[in-house]
C-alpha cells in the first residue's frame, strides 16, 4: 500500500509539473491534487526534495536495468540517450521549478552513478587508477549532461552519429592528430 501511495503522490507531482506547468511546487498543491492529507504526504516523504529523489531514482533504476542489459556497450549508450531524451522535456520543466537545483544535483548524481556502474560492470578502464577513473567519470557525466541540456531536434535526427562519437570518446579518448 505504501508504494502505491508513493506512486500516487509521484503521479500527482508529475501532473502538476508537466500538465499544469506549476513553477512553484508546494506540498499543499500535491496533497490537493491527489486528495490526501499533509500527514499522509509526510508519512511517505520528508519533503518535496525526497519525493523528487524517489521519482528520479525510479526512472534511473529502470534506465540502468535496460542499458546494462545490452550486450554491446555502444548499444547501451544509445539506449541511455534514447531514455534520457524521452524524459528531457519533463526534466527541463522540473529544472524550471522552484526545485531546479535539487533536480540538477540528482541528475548529475544518477548520471555519474550510471557511468560508474557501467564502467565497473563492463570493466572499461582496467589500466587506470581509481582516482583516474573518478575524474574520467566526472568529466563524461558533465559532458553528457551539458549535451542533453542543449539537445535539439536535429540532434535527435543524428542520434546514432552522436552516440557513436560519444562512445569513441568514452572508450578511446580523444585521439591526437598525426602531424604530416
């Protein structure tokens, strides 16, 4: 029952943020939308940041599951980009709300977690120290988030090329141009 109520609260939050485009999300708005008491809301969540974390975590876990199920790392990266671009309009609206900073921070954490899990499971950087891997993962996380924040319809049309290029950068680094 608790998970069902959490899902109901999350659904009301999605509706407020994305259908009604509420800029200033409040607990009052959420409880009115899902017809529960404030006490019921606070029974399930400490506050809106925890609710947003729960919502993003659920989507992130589903993304991780689907991406890591791909045998080919480049196909996994493509799956990640497809799922990320599908949710992008909602993320942008969440970033435009009064909880934008929390949403940005959570997205960064979960994206870095995704890259860390993939790198560990697929053993992407076997000859690198832990410190080097952390820097590499931070770099790629911020690069991908930056790309997604500026994503365009043209990028969607060129997704295969973008994914291939990002894959090459993640796996091989930036090649040094040979001088002639």
